[in-house]
């Protein structure tokens, strides 16, 4: 996902899914689901379709820890700015004509 005001930098996108599956389904429930859902695929994917797939790895993430880490990194960036602003260098004034 692009980073705000930096379209070429990619960030992390976290999606939290909560899915509850039933232990079993009756035959009428299965028939109802088959009527609502798209038809089951009859064949495997072709080589061309497999080439277009992007493989990824899913990781368990502790969102609270990630948010703390992100806030710490942002605070660190602000601290660096404050250190640089107090350097005490000479200031240049515009000459009057």
C-alpha cells in the first residue's frame, strides 16, 4: 500500500479477518450455499494463470507491538530534527540595497 504523500514508497497493509466456520452443515444448507456462491472450479489453474499469481507469506502480527514500534520510530525522527535545529550556526541576513 502506498505511503501518504510518497506514492513510490510501499508500506504495510494489515487486514484482520475473523471467520467463524460451522462444525457441520445440513444438506439443505449446502444446497443453499451452492446456489448463492459461484460454481466450484472444475479444473486446475493453467500455467498462464499460475504465472500471474503472486506468492506471499502470511505472518502472525501483534498489532499493539507494531503500533508502539511505529510510534517510537516516528518519535526518533522528531528527536533528530530537534538535535539539528539547535546547532548554533551563523545566520545570514539579506543585504539591503
